[in-house]
């Protein structure tokens, strides 16, 4: 009897959790990331004063953990 009550409480808790987080699941359904901008200075909200090839390589590699090989 105690196991059935525990299973029912777990099911109710899971249902409440899914209900509370339904908006977050819809926002990340397109690939796991929220809004990701395109690489390059033309896609930035504030234009940088200067933009080098190194800056562009770094921007294109984000969010990868390894740096670009053009250093």
C-alpha cells in the first residue's frame, strides 16, 4: 500500500513539474539553444569599431570550446 502511495505522489509531482516547465520546453524545442545570432559584425546590435580576421574566426567558433586555428 505504501508503494502505491509513493508511486502516485511521484506521478503527481512529475505532472506538476512538466506543467510548470512547459514554456521552457517550447522555447528550446528548436535545437536546445535559445536565440543564437549569426556570426559576423553585421549581425551585432552594436557595431565594433574595428573587426579583424581573428575577431571573425573567434566569433564564428563560439560557443565551441576549442579556439580557431588561425592564431
